[in-house]
């Protein structure tokens, strides 16, 4: 019987924008245990960047606070939680709409949650005004067998002739 692979790590750092790269790289290094593809790893790094940037820019605004990142691996699933104890989101559904931004003066694109949703398999946002926000994202890392099947399908498509 194959044992279930499980592991977990936690990070805490001050809400300074240069710590976003630290969080992204740390999560990527941790997730590497599951042998993700370059594309899977890139998706995860992008989603983490967006979540951490939201916590820093929107959660704490001009104040300093702590951003927490928790990453867990179970079987071939990665779960990432990014949380802050900042101001919270008053309307999560509005915040999740593409191009919505509460900071138009900072030239924000308003695509953070949209990017997280498109690069991850699941996205959940919980927030309480005055207490903070927690973003939970999940992504399945395909097994070697799944990757082989996908490559076989791609190669099969390439062999089609449209003459």
C-alpha cells in the first residue's frame, strides 16, 4: 500500500513589498518536493505573488503588519493560505470581479483574484472588516502517470494530418 505524502510549512514576515519575492520563492521551493512541471510551479508562484501583494497593499495599506503564509502538501495537492490581520474586505464578490480595484490611484490592475482563480484549481476568500483576510488556494500537481497521458494526447494531436 502506498503511503500518503504529507508535509507542511509556515512563514511569517513584515508587510514590506520586497518580502513578496521571499514568499513566492519559499513556497516554490517547498512545493518542489512534489516534482511539479515548470508551468505548475509558475502558476503557484504567480498566485502566491498576487495573494501576498494584496495583503500588503490592501490589507495593511500604509501600516506595517504581519503576513502569514501556510503551505501544505497532501498526496498530490498543494494548499496555500495567505492571511493578514489588516483592514479586511467589505465586499468580497466586488473584490473578485475582474478589473475591480479599490486603489485606482496606484495604477492597480484589479486582476489579483482573477489571476489566482485562473492559475489555481480552487480559491476561497474569507474576510472580516477590521480583523483581516485569509485567501486559501489549492492546486493539484499531476502525477508522472497523468503527465505521460497528457503528453501522449498532445503527441497524438500533433500526428494528425490536415492535408
